[in-house]
C-alpha cells in the first residue's frame, strides 16, 4: 500500500518541528485505485456548514461543504483504508527510537470526503483538539490548493490570519499534520480550497476516541 522509497524519518521530523508536510508518491497507484473503488461504493452524505457554520458567530467559526462518510478502523466496508491505517502505523512504530511518542499511534477513524465542484471547500481552521499525534490526508483523485496560515491575534481569530504557505495537492498527494501529543502539539491552521477541475476525493485518517458525528451534530473546539 505504501511505497518503500519514502524517507519517513525526514517526513515525520518536519511534521513534528514545522507542523505539516506534503508528500508525493507515498501511496502506491494500486492502493489509490482501490481506495477510489471503495469510496465509490459508500453512501456519502452531504454536510452543509456554509449555511450552518460550525462554531457559528464565534472567532473560530468554520464553513465547509462536501459529501462524506466516516467510520472506524476495520469497518467491513473500508478494508483498503483500514489496511493503510495499520501499515502506516507499523512503519511509524518501527521508528520509535526517533519518535518515541508515536509508539502507540494508530489511525482509528476513517473519513472519506468528496468535494463535488467549485461550491465545496473548508475555510481556515484547526482540526479537532481530540486528534492525537499525527493526522493524514490522502488525495485519491482531483486537485486543489491547500493554504497554511499563522494567526495574527491571541487568542486566535480566524478572520485575522497571515498566509505562510500554499501547496497544490493532486492524486496521490499526502498531507500530514501535527496533532496534540507530537512535538509542541500545536495544530496548524489550514484552508482547503475548491477543486481546481471537477471533483476531488480524499481519505482522512485520524487517531480519535470516537468517530465524527453526522454533519448536523458536528461541533469543533
């Protein structure tokens, strides 16, 4: 599922020290094809957090729109994603001499998302505080721009941010983000722009105690 040539030590060091990294050709083409087939067979649901924002009217209000399917690892409907969870965890655990805090890391939540067209995106945000150690996003198809921001206020107000990086992700691209428990634990503020052409399908892998609730019940802190 994962290519053997990747320098995982360097990748994880950047996530720990900088907070994020973008990697190409980390996942095999066969795995990407199987993820697409798996996703196409799932009953995705639409989440409208543009008309119904998360944390509405707060300094950390988040708007997003896309279709999604979230479940836990080893769900019979997601065997390919589950296999990637375990293979990636094994590869990371093998580097425990470099990253002892990751010795127990295993992504337990599987989240497929489909950005259907120009209407779908996620405004600047940090991932949930319940995330642990390391978060992974794999682009299965399509492409977009992901913006990275630094806050300009304390406490953070998502209306006042400074753009520090932008990266074009495409099929096979992997984004890793630092989560609580790894390095400083400070999570990176990032924004997911609409697909550049047609739709974009992704797989989110997170280590969390519980699976994300349906769109109408989602609340971030």
